[in-house]
C-alpha cells in the first residue's frame, strides 16, 4: 500500500482516534454492565415492630453487582385497623369492619460512595403506619351513628420493596397476607 505523506498522517490520526474510542469504551463497560443481585443469604428481611395503633417496618439486605450510581429503595406498607364501638354513654362493643390504612411509602437513598466494589448492605429508613385514634361509627361497622370507632388494633397486610439504580428498577416484590404480617418477613432473592 502506498500512501502519500498526508494520507499517512490521516491514517495515524484515524488509528489514534479509533484506539482512543475503544479504550474509553472498555473503561466505561464495567459501569454499564452492572448486574445487581442479592448476595447468598442477603435477600431482604423486614422487621415489624410497634404497638396496637402504630407499626414500623425496617428492611435490610445485601446487594452485589451494583454500578456507580445512587441506590433508591422504597418500602410501601399497607394494612387495616379494627375498632371497638363506643356509644355516647361510654359503653364498648366490638366493631365489624376492617378500616384500610395506607399505603405509606418511605424512600431510602443510598449514595454511590457507600457502594464498595459493587457491594452494599442496606437498612431502609423506618416506614411507620398508624391508625387514626377514632373513626366514624359507619367506618368501624358500629350499629348506628350514635357510636364512634375507638381503640384501634392495627394489622399490616403487605410490604412492597422497590429497588432501583440509575433510574432502572431491578427489584420489585411484595409479600402479603390478608390476615396480617408480623415479626420477621422474608422476601425472595
């Protein structure tokens, strides 16, 4: 192949440009090739604590394969409260209706600087669901309008965890039980 001196310079310039682009692509590939997943034994676990009128959910887990952007974890909690009926004379009778509570969504943002070699052990911000201290007699299932729903007993029925990085959701799971969740709740990996 015969090249003029100007063609040789253009060829070297083109070769240097192509090599530079390939090098930049190779260096950025790990950031684009993130493959988030839970480490063995690191699937999310949520703990429910609280009183009969207020329950708090905190979740933990350990991720691997993360890229170099912030991680956003949203926990969403829903449930119901059952009230006793109280009349104007102070008499108490059981209510009948489940009064829906929630959903309550709480975000947790974990800065990218806390990710070490693609790994992250997280604890979510507390997500608290509370029942109103009183509701109308109709809401509580009381016999008539002369009653008020009092003394709520709150039950959590579902917890949803949504985890994303760089605007891409890679985990969205719900654990639910219509009769209630309590204590420790385990999520699938």
